[in-house]
C-alpha cells in the first residue's frame, strides 16, 4: 500500500494542478506536536518520517473515500476497486484499534483539498458509504449535525459515532432505570419459560425490546467481518471515559447471555434474529461468546429489558403456562388429546351433577 499511497498523492496533486506537496508538508509539520500527544506511547519515528506518515496516510484515506463515491476519479486499473477482496481488506485494516490515524489530521487534509461544494458532511457521508457493507446489520447514519473534532479522535471513533448516533439519541430520552439483575438466561431457557422471540425489521440493531412476553430483536448478520468489526469497536469502548456510551459492549453482553450453545444459535437463526452466513452454528456461537473475554461488561440502554425479562421468568404462572404449551400444545395430536381430555372431564363433572341432582327432582 505504500506505493499506492504515493500514487494517490501524485494523482491528487495533478488533479489540483500542483507541482509540489510542500504546503501539505508544512501543514503536517505544524500539527506534529499536537498529534504526538494523542498517542499512548512515544512514537519512535523522527520528525520527517512522522510527518511523511501523516501526509501519506491522510491523503490516502481522503482520496480512497472520494474515489469510492466518485467513480470518475478512479483509474481503470486501480486494484483497490478492481479486486473486491482488497477493498474488503482495507475496510478491516482501517478500523483496527491499533492502526488509527488522528481524525483532525484527516479533516485538515480534506479541508486543504476540497472544492467549494465539499463539507465535513460530505466526508462523513463518503466514510459511511465505504464501511456500511461490512457492518453486522447496522444502518450507518451520517448525521447532518457535524461531529466536533474533540469528540472524534480517529476513524474508529467516527465509525462508533455513526453506528451509535441513532440509538444514543433514543436512549438519552429515556428515564434512568436501576438494573436489578445483571444476567439473563439463554435463549432455550427463556423459551422454556414461555418467552417468544421475534425478528424486528426497520429498527436499529441495538434496539432490543421485551414486549408482552416477546423478545423483539433486530437481525444480527454473522459473516467473516463480524468478529473483527465487533472486537475492534468493543476494544475502543473499553477506553472511553464515559461508559454510558458503551453500546456495542452492552449489545454484545445481552447476545452473549442469549447464546450459550449451538442450539441457542439455531433457535435465533430459525426466528431470523441471527443471519448466519458462516453456516456453522457452533462457529457463530463461539464467535459471540469469545468476544466477551477480558471485557468489562456494560448494560447501557438495556436496564428495562433485563428487569422485565427476569421478572417474567420469576412468575411461576408464566412457567406453568410455558410447560403446558410445551407438553400439550407442541403438536396437533397433543392438542387434540388435551381438548378431548378437557371435554371428557367436563362431561364427567356434568354427569356427576345430574346424578346428584336429577332433572325435574324437587
């Protein structure tokens, strides 16, 4: 990709009729001190190498997004757009937690090379278009309200912002509820307690609800990129100073409770809640479970779901009804037998009443 980065920089300069990258180098030099302060550990690169890295990486990212959105800017033999697996690999590489370029550097390069109609909204919109196809069922939103530079540190932070914007807006309007029980039974156990599962379309992936004994859950797409996507974005959340926005961690937590075995995956797949492109239920279940290793859990946004589901499970009447449905109504013959038994019991009671009190006797 280093050669590709240089190629993209040359193309940018040619398109802008510029013969030198001097003004961009100067801009990166002026930002160097601020940029170095963002990194957790000292950067071993000297000043020239660090500035070169910032310039090439920021130019590559901005041009990549532009070319993805505006096909007229592409070369016919650009391997990134000719070979889909390379573009897929780039998506995964750009969201690696340990491989992030500072967002303010990207914005700086974008502003220096934009035309009169470009805005930050355009950049975020191009970013969303590029990443939307590897998300596990999330409809990425490019908010019209521009994110502040102080809120977004890097591209992974921007991805998190776009994924969570809609759900955060919804959760922030709810009343704060104290969680009473910080665990859930598995899908099979909940089903045995009489809880139904239903796939919900048109709602945000995180928008899980418990309504009238039914778990309403949007579809999670489990594909090759799902583990990498979730692992990196959950890792990012582990370092957020405000844990109330750990929505991916909280979503994974609730799914981890629901999935204990391949049978749980099979039930959720049957109801359309998991779209398992991997094919193997055990592989999908193991992926969901191991994502929680060494992770500090969160319940952000799901307090009412935990409380209401567990309250339902504690009600013995709900458990008895579930057993009755499972034992007596699980197939047509069992239902017919149950109804016949009820009718027979009713006739027996009726006969007993008429034996004790015959019709017409005073």
